[in-house]
C-alpha cells in the first residue's frame, strides 16, 4: 500500500520527463511567438508568449509535486536551442503547436495509467488536473489551427483574425 509521500522511481522518472516536455513546450511557444513577430502578426505572437508562460507553470506544478513528496534524483534537461522554425504560413505554425499538444496529452494519459497501476493516488490526483488542462489546450489550439488553415486559403484575412487571437484566452477560443 502506498502513502502520499511514497513515489516509485518509475513514476518519478515519468513526472520528470513530463516536466521536461512542459519546459520544451514553453520554449516552442516562445519560439513560435518570435516567428509570429517576424511575420508582423502580434496577436498570434502574444498568444504564444502567454502560452509559453503557462507551459512553464505546468512544469513548476510537477516540480512542486516532486518536492512535496521529497523525491530525490530529479533531473531537468536543458532545452534544445538548436531548433529554428520556418513555416510557409501561420497555419503550419499552428499545426506544429496542435501536434505538440496532442503528444503532450498522450504522454499525460500514459502517466495516469501508470499512477493507477501503481495505486499512486497522489500522482493520479495531480495528473487529473493536467488531463482537463490538455482538453482545453488541445481544443483551443485545434480551433486556431482550423481557422488559420481556412483563412490562409483567402489571402489577407489571417491578419484580421490575428487581431482577435490576442484578446482570447485558451478557455474562450
């Protein structure tokens, strides 16, 4: 029987990997923000910048969980700065963001399965927040991607849509 404080090495490693994914996502959104700025699309740039901060806060949420459980051996990887994004249009950038969110959801679901297998209800509780958060994030980014892909077909309209992106929160897109 597990206690709230006990965490297996397998779960600890899974949580560390997820925290690193969250930090990588934060970096990716920050890079996308810079790309959108280069394209003079300030709404998309601002949305990605804000979301970069949110992804970082997700990593910190996991770190706090690890610290509270007094788990030892946590390792945070450095974020790979070698990636440079080049897109033909904004829809391609949003497609990358959407695929990233979908992969993040898959990995969180695997962690939920592991937590339940190990009867680690403390981690399961933490991860349920992430399950709901991913539903909101996937939905928001998929909506932006779908709209961007449709608007790219009609030249110039994406700039009008871009003005609306910065005023929307994840929960309202």
